C-alpha cells in the first residue's frame, strides 16, 4: 500500500515537472533573447507597416478607390456592351465613414466628376455625374465584424 501511494505521488510530480518544462521551454523560444526571433519579429512589424495606395479598378479608370478597401469580388459585377459600361462594385475595410466620404468627394472631383447630391446619417450616400456617366456611392458604417462597407453603382453610356 505504501509503494502504491509513493509511485502515484512520484508520477504526479513527474507530470507536473514535465508540464513546467514544456511551458518554460515554450516561453524561452518566444522571448527576444535569440537573434532569430528578433529578426522575425522585425519582419512582421515591417509587414504591418505597409502603406495602402489608392487604385483605379480595371473597368473604371476614373473611379479612385482607397487602398484600405478590399474588393469583394463575389458581391460585385460589371456589364460591358457596345453602348454601356457599368456595374455594382462592393468593397469593405477598416476605414472611418467621414474620412472615406471626404476621400470620395475629393477624388471624384479630381477625376472630373461633379457632386450632385449627398445624404448623411449613420450611413452616407453620394451621387456624382460626369458627361454621360453617373455614380452613386453608399457607405455603410461598421459591418458585423467592424468593417465599413462600400457599394458603388456606376454607369457610363458609350457615345460613338
């Protein structure tokens, strides 16, 4: 009976010591003590400091999109015919509604668009025209995961 309690006690102690060794070893490799982990930490910090450059979608060369917005391909579509080019483009990203609204108003003006109307509440709706083109931009604050949603409805009549 004594040997059984003794061996159970040693087994429990052994398991606790083994668990502590794993934790200590795991924490040691996560520390900044060795040069390899410092380099990987620096590389990951550099990767997160990437700047997002604004860009023009392929089918719409006069519609500037902020680089922070990610295109939602499966919720977007474009239509191109001999006389018409248009579509609905969906984007989302972690961008404040106010700064996004200012970006679009300024960017559209720089690309020759005229602001013809806007509605501002929790969400924003901007309307623009240019020659034979129209564009409406709907900005919806925060989504289910905290990302701002942007829907762009654009149409251009091709005059030949």
